[in-house]
C-alpha cells in the first residue's frame, strides 16, 4: 500500500518513556513495546510517529531516535545481552539519552508534516494514558483533525475496586466515559474484557449511549529466553523442586493464599517444595510484604525477586515444576500464555481470562481452595508426577497467540477508522 494513502499513526509511547527505567516490563509495558516495535519498524506499511502527549499537547520524537530508543528498551528488558539487565544509573541514563537525541516536532511543524498524507492521522493510545481526561483527547482531535483508537486492557478497577488503589476506580470510570464520547474504535485483549465492557455499558450508561466499534485481538506471546548454564538460585533453593509465581505483587494476584500455603509446608521442610516470588512490589500488599520480610516459617522455603529481566526469568522457569497463578481476576492471562509458550506447566485459577488463553492445558483450581492447591502442588513436586506429565502432553497441542494475528486485527480496525467521517458530538 502506498504510504501516502495510509492514515498516519500518532503512537503514544508516554507510558513506555516512563517505564524505561525499570529492569523488567509489566504486562501493559509489553504490549506497548510490541506496538512500538511493529509500527516504528522499517517494515511497517503505515507511516507512524512516536509521540508523547501532555494534557493534550503532542510532541513527536525524531524517527531514528525513536527506533534506537525502542531497541534499547527491548534489549534492556529481554536481557541476555550487553544491553540487558542494565539496572544501574548509567544504563538507565543511556536509555534516556537515546530518547533525547535528535530533533523533536510539535505544534505547527507537526501539523504541516501530517498534511502530506491524504488522510487525517489516527492517535493510538495503548496504555490508558490520560484516557480519564477526555478534554486531552478532544484537543488532539481538534488540533490535528485526528481520529482516536485506544486499547482497553481490563475492567478490573470497576469490577473489583477492592483489589486496586482507591483512586483507580474513579479514573477507570472516567476513561470508559471518554471512550464512549471521543474514541472511534477500541482494541481489547480478550473476549473476557470485551464481555465485561459490554455488560458495564449496559448496566451503567443510558440507553442509546454511543459505543465505538470493539475489536478483540489477543496479544502475541513469546517464549521466555534463557541463559544456558546459568544458576541464579541460592544453593539451598537449587537442590529441591520449586514453583514460580510471576507478576506484580498486588492483591488481585492472590500471593497471600500461596504464602499461607507455604507457611503450612514449613512443618515439613525436608520434603517441602520451594516458591519463587518474581515481580515488582505493587500496592495495598502490606500483609504479603510483612510475610516475605518477617515470617520465620517462610525462611528457606520462599525467595523474592523484584528486578529480573526476561532472560533471568526464563532461566528459572525452565527448571520449575510449574508456574502458579492464583489470581482472583485478570483481563488477559499473559504469564499463563508465556509459561505455556516456554514449555512450562501451569496451575492457575479457574477464571475466564485464563480459560480463554490456556484452553484445556493448565490445571484449573478455585483461587480460594487452599487445600486443592496444596494437593496439586504436592503432586506436581514429584519427579514421577503423572498429572504433570499429562499436562505436558496436552501442551503439545496448544498454540500461542501470535502478534501477526493481533496486528492483522489492529490494521483492519485502523483502516476502518480512517474511512469513517470522524465526526463526534
């Protein structure tokens, strides 16, 4: 397709700029990085500009600098290279130095650049950034005659406000109102999220409320890389079977249930498996942190790792008996899919998002059934576990979601939006 005839993309990477300082990405960071790699890459069929937006004002990065910045972040997060695991200040400063190199565009200069194309630009927000402030999106629409597309990751702050920070519910409700008022199309990461959004609109909004087109596109999933011969475990952890729980330490992930289970295991330390808790510390998790830091019963049984890149995680996963995901709720089962793609069995909550991505492969349990989890974990700990072997056989028939399929849906959605009249109230 002639690039001049394609609607140019203004890809908001504001969250990615903020997250670049981290050693490893969150789930939303992974999605935004994949979008940046796809649309800013040399093979993209659509002209795209990496932008940051501040209260409705857009600043476009130098294209060459933007590509180098994305490459630096990718190398830093994936690890296993000279760029990876650069957690110290010089490494972080190098990433941001790449961001600031080259000349940026804004205001009139950017508008004149975009007039070269036959269609108005499309502003794409992947990370919920400033969606709760609808006037910022309105300003962008007016200034650039732009359409707007956003990515909706979940409805958790609305459906389960008890598991998020107090102000998150209000912000998420405002974001959904913005979607109904000034967004042309929505990309959702699962049928679970799509269903939740439709139900919320039916229950909370007046009949006849405008609903933008919704496009379901499961994010692509890659196997974790790993470092051959690396031994990142302590000596007392490496000689016994171990399990991994992966993700930000926050209430909805249900770490507390696992820690209470391992506290029960402490009475039988000789035969008890170990647990690796991998993920940054989040919010509203004081009891979990207290147990990790102060519980004598967990010493020697549980290890916490807060700052790991993908290669380090993949190295640990490769020898784990299973990934444990006892989440109360999720919008998409990213760690479940990543573990399966890496050939690692999964024991997880019986919730819709995990069923959607895992299919028939994982072991599904009630997230509150402590003794059910205990029994399955003990079974999977055994070297001759028939139940674990059966899951590995089921895994051979499982297919990971592909980014190529995801972006086919996204491209079709963008083309559809480009052909619309772009008139909103």
